[in-house]
């Protein structure tokens, strides 16, 4: 990666706010001197951009139909971030040295999944209310207060890391460390979420009162929600490994891994969340009438730790 002129002649700079390299002409520089050391695939990134755009339209339509405003808003903001990010990678295809393109993709593609996890966290309390808050260790509303602030903190850390990258010339270890902290905290929060969801599932299955057969729609909903969580977790683990060596590590220079473990993991998870839309299972606004009644009783019915 070039964080200065990387030995280029005539004062040429291939990375950073003052980059002046191009692919052709008197300021031409080898692609290998850019931050990624490759020219992003126009086909792969254009397809991903289009798929995120289509997913956003589908989620908006479903959100309007089922009035799941908060869930849908989270997904839409995530898709907007991804679209901007992959637009940045298309700019990098045009000019691998573009600092604007680099910032667009490093910030927005990193931040996008934070919005998807927020949407996922919102569903746990709905699941608890639907199946029975008496099986939970605490009030379903506490899931909001536990996970949403954690997601916001992860978002802030990753945004600050991206902002610090924008003011450096690629050599800011602080920017990388802050971004890593945000990603690591996101993984930690996801793992806690999975643990609490698994704990509730076990308590529900052990209850003598849970003999009713669950609707097929609910089973499908939970299955695709779980798949989305796993895919996002795999992606976050990859990004932590990628950034652990900063912008000079081997993983950041491998576009195939990036497309597979970032792009594919996240776009599949977004479409999983199309199937795991809470509206069809829980009714308008994410709750059925029965669930709304259960929510009123949730505080008193919750089983103490």
C-alpha cells in the first residue's frame, strides 16, 4: 500500500488525500501501488450494487405493507450504505487511486451490516412475546435496551475509525484500531444475542406448557433470521482478520475473499431478512393483536433470573 509516494517518480502519490496518480498519462502509476494493489471488478461490484438496490425496494414494499417501520428503516439505511460503498468500489475501478472512492467503500461497506444487526435485534423481543414472555429471564423490552445501545456504540466506533482514515494518509494505526474495536464489539454483541436467544429457546422447549405446534411461517421466519445472523457473524470475523494487519496485510489485497466473505455474505443475509420480515408472522406493525396483549403483560410474567 502507498501511504506516501511509495518510491514513485516526479512527486506522484498513489494514496491519501493528496493522491495524484492515474492509470494513464504522465501521472500514470502501477495499480500495485494503490491501497488495494488491484483494480476492483466492475462486474462483481455492479452486480452487488444492483442487488442491494433491488433488496431495498423489496424491503420498502414489505415495510409499507406490514407497517414494520423501524425494522424496515434499519434495513433501508443499511442498503443505502452498501449502495454508496459499492459505488465507491466502482469509482476505484475507474481510478484505483481515488481517495474519495476508497473512503466511500471503506466507511459505508463497513457500516452497512450494523443497521442489519439492529433490525435483527428488534425481532428477539417480538419472538419472546409471541412464544411467551413467561419463559424469558427478563422483560422482552430489555432486549431493546441491551442490544440497540450496543449496536449504536459499534456504529460510532466504526464511523470514527472511518473518519480518522479520511484525515490520514493510510498510516493511521489509531483509525484501524478504532475500526477493529467497533467490529470486535459488534461480534461480541452478536454472540451475546445468540447466547440469550439460545437460552430462551431451551427454556421454552423445557416448559411443560409449550405443547402447541408452531406455524410453518414462524419456523421459516426463525430459520432465515438465524441464517442471516450466521452470515453476518462470518463476515465480521473476516473483516476483523482483514484489518488486523492494517492496510498492509495480505487479506485486504485479495478481492476474491472480499467479494465472497463480505459481499456475498451480506447480500444473502439481506435477502434472508426479506423472508424473515416480521410482518407476516407478527401482523401489522410487527405484532398481532394477541402479541400486543402479551406485551402489556410481559413485565409481570417474565421469569426472574
